[in-house]
């Protein structure tokens, strides 16, 4: 492994950076456990073999897309519809990879492939957090620590769901999804240091709630793009930060 | 058929995550696009957490009975005052589960 001298500054070793990433993602890992269990259990329920159910978590590695897809498989919906739905759900990852392009595209191929594969909502969130706090270029070991530990949690939780099978307790009622809200609030709030960012946050907040209430497909992406557009247009119109 | 579904889904999702990380992709992001993208993290993360907090049982819930909302407001206050991500997360989650436990 190359030691990436230039980018390891805030951490005394690659291992420490890895651990910092794993720690940063931990609340999100805890929050994803019930969904992992559900993904494993529902895959079995939809008629996938235990091996196929685990393979889905291991190689698809996308919570929302997996849950929707197994629902569609169970309902006997065809491959084309499943793939189009997958494309709609996953479209926000295009935004993440574009936002990360400046930081990740100069890295060697093995880093690009592994961080690309691991680029979930959760990894994007903790990279955004680290960038804000340290104001440093991306430390790939930090990202790998966050991404890989999250990947392992997702797969262990799916395996547990496959083992438990149909007898899963009603995990959704535990409210573990609040951990996602708490972590994202903790990451976003300190970043609101300019009026344009406040506008961006408020617009995506209101728009995402409206989209969810009216069950708009791809509401997350629509809300995000609208927030980003309002924030950057406001900054441009007022000459903010220039 | 299941195997094919899994492989094609994996391919679509990996491509969406990897596409713009590929340096050979001939795409030069203009400074306007980069500015636009600099808003992506606050926008996306807010769009993920807001529905979790404001919508309960498929309905808008702005009331003191909504533990998600109370705990989220406390999380925002903690985040502003402490600027500490871990502390904010842990304390607001503790409050949330206390509220649930004693409801």
C-alpha cells in the first residue's frame, strides 16, 4: 500500500485515520442494523436463497434499492422495471461522485474503485464532515475506515436477518432512524456559516418533506438539487464570499 | 434470474457511484458547477433527515408529542453551541430514547 504521505497530515498513522473514519460512521452503522436485518429477512421471504440474499448485500450494497427490489421480486415484477427503479433510487450517487471528483479522481485505481464501491449516503456524510472540520484534502484511509466498517455492519446485519428469517421483531418501531437524523443534524448545522447555506438547507428541508408527503419519486434528489440551486444562485446574486 | 437481477443492480449502482470518479471521463467541472456542488452535502443530508423528523405515520407532525422533532431541535441547539458532532449525536439520541421510554 502506498502511504499517501501528502494526505495523512491530521492523523499520525493510516491506522488512526482508518479508526477515525470507523468512529465517525458508527452512529450511522448502528442506525442501519435494523435495515440490514430487514434486507436479509425480506430477501429470504421473497424467495431468494440464503446465499443469494447475502450476495445481494455483499455486491449490491445499497439499502433502499435492495429493500425495494426484493419487494418487487416478491410481487413478481419484471427485471426491466426493477432496474429502472434501481436507477431512480441510485441517481443521487451520481451527485456524490461528482462532488467527490476533485478529491478522489486523482487517487490510484485501487482507491478509486474501493471508495467508489463504498460511496453510500453515510460515507458521503462523514467525508463532508471531515472536510469541514479539518479543511484538509481527503485522507483515503479515513474514508476507507468509514466505508469498510459500514459495509461490514451492513453485511453482518443482513446475515443476522437471514438467520432469524421470518421471526424478526418489529425493529422499525424502535426509532433507530433517529440516529440518522441526529448524526446528519450534527454534521450539517456547524456548516451553516453563510446565508446561502442556510437558504440551501431550508429549501431542501421543506422540499424533501413535501416530496415525501406526496410520495414523489426521487424526492430526495429533487429536494437536494433545488436546495443547491437556491443556495448557489443566492450566493451569486449577492456576491457572497467574493 | 435472481442472479442476473443482483448482478445488473450491482452494475447500475456501482456505475452511478464510480462514474465521475474516473479521471479519464472527459469532464471539466466549471467553477460555477463546483460552487453548485459545494452545496451538495448540506442539501442532501438535510433532505434525508427532514422527512425522518417531520413526518410520522405518513403525516406532517409538528407538535410536542413528536419525540423526533423535540430531540432534533435539541440536537440543533447542541450542534450550534458545542460544534461537537459526537457529543451532539450521543446526547440527542439519549434524550430521544428517554422520551420514548417515558412516553
